[in-house]
C-alpha cells in the first residue's frame, strides 16, 4: 500500500514537469561481441509437466545486463563489458583474500562466478520416462575447465552436511555419493554451464540423458504468457507455479481445508500464477499475475474490461488515470454470481427502479460504455467518458434536467459546442447546515457546481471551465492516449480495471548517473583502476527528460493481476544512489554471511566443551581415587542428556573414560549428529590431560582441538579441585 501511495504521489507532484521535447539521436556506441552476462536458459525449456520454476538473478544481472530499454546501448557496450569483467575479477581476488579456503570459494560462487541467473525447475526428468518430479537447477559461470568447476561444486557441497567428493568424467557428468537423496551434475566447458539434478531416481546416466534432452528450447512453453509479460530480458526475478500440475500432484499432500479454500476461490481452475521483477517491453516491471480464464470462480465478480483509450490529446500527457466501468451485462452477471438473487429477482428490481426513478438504469449504464479516464496535459486536466450514443446521452441529460430543475445550456464557440450543467447546492429550510440566518442560507443555496463538456470522437470530455475544452480544440490533437501509452510509456491499460501512469522528470538521466556511481564504488571495493571514463554520457545515449512510472490492476479475458511499471528500476521512485547501496550490501553480505556462519558454529561447538566440564572432573576424580577409569555403572551416572540448546547428550565410555559430546537438532545443520570426543591420558606425576577427536570439520573446532597429535601440547589439563 505504501508503494502504491508513493507512486501516485510521485505522479501527481514530480510528474507534473514539462513535456519531453528532446529530439536528440543516440550516438553509435561500440557493442561487445560477446555479452558477459547471459540471460536465462532453463526458462525456454519448461515443459507442460513442470510444477514450478524459480529464477534468482546473478548479483549484477538486474543492474548491469543489457536489456531492451534505454540503457541497453550503454550496458552492452564493449567498454562496459570490459569494466564489468575487471570488477568481477577484482572482487574475486578481494573476497578470497579476506575469506580463505572454502569460505572464499563459497562467497565467490555467489558473487563472482555466475554470469547468468540461477534457475530452478521442479519437473519430471526430460528424456526419462519416470514421471516423479525432481529438482533441476542451471547456472552459467565464468569457469571454463572441469577441475575448476569441480572445485567450485565441492565448495557448495562442503557448505552442507554432505560428505562427498565431486569430479566430472570425460562427458562432463558427476554423481555425488553420500547424499540423503541422489544428486548428479553436468558441466559444459564451452559455455561454463553447470546443471544440477536432485531427487529420487537421479543418476549419472540419467543426468546425461536430461542434459541432451535440454539441448534445444521447447517450441511451446506453458510459462511464456506470464513470464514474458513480467520479464522478457531473462535477467529478472521470477517465481512461476503451474497450478494445474501442482494441484494434481499435491492433492495427497495439501490439507483438505486448504484445498477446499482453493476450490472456493476458483483457483482450482487457474492455469498458472507468476510473480516477479524484470524488464519487458522496454520498461522495468514488478507484477503478480494469474492465468485464470473468464467464467472461473471469482472471475464472474469482475467486469469485462476493453479500454480503447483513443482520447485525443494536444501533447504528451503528464499522467493518465483510468477506471473501467461495468456494463449492464456485467452488473447482472455479478449480481447473479453472488448467489443472493435470482434472474427473475434481478429483472423485477430493475423494473421497479425504473418506475420509481423514471429512467432505465441499465440503458443509462450502457450509454457510458465502460470507460472513464482522467487526463492531465499542458492545457489542464479533464475527465473523458466514453459514450456509446451521443443523442441518447444528450436526451438523458435534458430529461434529467427537466425532472430535477437543473440548469442545462449549450453554446457554439469556435466551431465547437460546449455544454454546461449546473447543479445547485440545494440548501433547503430543513437542512442542518448550522446557518440560521435565512438570507445567508439563501445566498449559500445559490452556489452550485458547474460542469462543462464537449464531444470529441467517442468521448465526452468534462472540465471545470470551458477554457480547458476550448484550448484543446484550438491547439488540435497531436496524438491519442492509446498511442502515448504504446510508444512512450510502454504501459498497456487496455485491460486495466484501474490504472495510473505518467512521467517523472529527470529519471532516465538520474538513473544512469546513479548506475555510474555504483560502478565507481565497485571499482573501489575491487581495488581496480577507475574505468568509467570510456562509458558514454547521458547525452550521447540521447536519454529522454522524463521516465515512466505507473501501476495498474489487470483483468482481461485470461489474465488477472497487479503490475507496476517504471523506467529502469524500482529505484526510480526511491531516487538517490540506491544502486550503490545495493552493490555494497551485496559484497558485504557475500563476505560477512559465511564468516558469521562459521563464527556461529564455532560458538555452538565451544558450548559443548563447556558443558562437559562436569564429566571431565568426575572422570579425573574417579581415576585419582581408584586408579582406574569409570566402569559401566559409574559412567552411566556421569552421562547427561538434553543439555542446552545445541547439545543432545554427553556420555562417558566405560573403561576408557572418553567423553563423547553429541550435537543435537538445535545446532547448525553442519554439526547436527556430529560428535566431539575428549579422551583422558595420564602423563608424568599422574597428571591427566585430554585429547580431542571429532567428526566435525576442523575449521569449526576450538583452537585447542585443532592439533591433538602431540602429548607435549595437551588440549585440556585436569582442573584443580
């Protein structure tokens, strides 16, 4: 709701600047032969049997990949691609310098290796007869050798509790043994594409068949309708669910009450749902869309929308607001869909209303022809109402005026007939207005509401003064709202229940300058030379003076949803150097998150050592008192269970006194079920020292446990008692 309010406020204030009169032509910018950032690949291979598809953009995909918008030339230029490649290499070096080993490899994985979005599809294995769905993931990387890909994949595996080695065979196929579910991988040294498949029935042999089946995109794709409306660039953030397949497969898993609610809402018959953020038709779009055919469930409660928007305008509007009006057929259908009235009841109600009010409500509604539009342009603001029959509309106004004693007049000025309707404020003797003086009441009662309108094509245009209408006539039309929406805004309101769209002054230039500032920040972080000198300027790109911002509620014959449209990104609304903030956050997150995770796990391991202090004292005292280690009974009395948040049990081994600490479900997944064993050893003078042994990765062990090979450096000495 805040986002909608901000959009509307921006359009009504900032958007009221002068029109874009720039006629600059962009200079020819040398383009890179091979783009560094690649679009989505798996999206073109989603089959009808797929349950879902998700796409996570690469760190620079949303901001830096060339798309079909005004910054496309700059982002696709050879100079920009070279600079971006230097930044990625520099970031890789900086990350690995700060985070060594697996931490650095894992951080580089997500920050610098991907040159395409990370795509995940839940579907049956293509090319394999097994119909059970598996998880298929795809990402194109900067890696070009199988050993490098194996090392990178190993870093991902090592970040999980899975203990397995990854190596690719001569066909670029690898299977990951030791995982709770079968995992297989594929790597293409030519493109750097890494495929991952997880699920029952997965094997290296089937991974090869799946890779071959995915070689070519599908001619028909169930995701195309929703996907391309949100993001045709292949770089955006997308979540898509095939409702038909998901419900069919998930009926046995979905609770009955949830499935009943889905059915009552009509979503049982929906084809698919998608939400995401990307670039389509030259503009950035944030949308939630559903493929729901007409006549399904709640669709009967919505009017059918078919806006033509052929309203003549003298120049590019500042902003436009549209509201779809229901037809008489829509009103009848909606009333019957509620289940509260029958067809006969509705007909009777309409007849009684006509007899009481003196006019046919359904005929009046159909006169309005379903379209109400507010236009703000240089001559002023006015409403445009699409009229199906001029003569019938004028007759209805005259009849209404006669029955209510309204003042109605028409005047011909400069070849245009302007109509005037005056509504009295209607302050009567019985009205509770707080005005006791009759003279004052009479004076106030004279004040009325004035409306002026003139016909223009299929529309009646209403304004507060006749001068606005006359100026429109004198200046003449240069375009229509529909053409402006198509050519300038790239924001279709043809099927919008409600929509508002306009222009923000200075957005294209500011967005580009903000992006250049982000690149400067990234060169500092990557510790490379400033490379923005060779990038084109806003004038060389012929960026316009104004940028699009709008939002609409869509309801056509097939789609339902909400869509926000902006010139380049959501940062157009926020303003400022938001690109730089996002970039810095991404880099810091890539470095800080793995480091913080390691710190958290180490603290959990250390807690286990602290909790074992009682057992260490008990074992030592038992030996000093009896000259032997605890027996089974004594060891059982020393054991403890459900200790703290991270430790499930601490046990003592009879005969050896070894203390075993087991980490429970509350601990990080990397150490759940893992053990740390403290074994007592007697050295000179009956001193007892302890030696560590653990199944936990050494990087997470306390410093005293990382080198337990020598008795000369005991891990823990016997506490004094």
